[in-house]
């Protein structure tokens, strides 16, 4: 599993945990923060990959 896929998988697991009824508020906040951090990191990875693809496409023109 790639680093990107691992981040997305962990974010999914956090979402499942947040959807539970019996989770304390403080734990919910911590999980939310961690999930948002993971998603931001994954988004940054996607943006970097997109820029690399654009560079390759320009070089091939």
C-alpha cells in the first residue's frame, strides 16, 4: 500500500470511529483533527503528482 493509500485508509477508519454513538467528545475532536491532517497531506500529495504530470505533458509537446 502506498503512502497516499495508507493516509486515505486511515482517514476512512477515523470516519468510521467518528460515526459511533458512544465516542466521547474529546476523543471525537482528536480524531477529527487527525483525520483532517491526513486528508490535507493526501491532498498535497495529489497536487504534487498533478504538477509532475503537467510538467511531463509540457515536455512532451
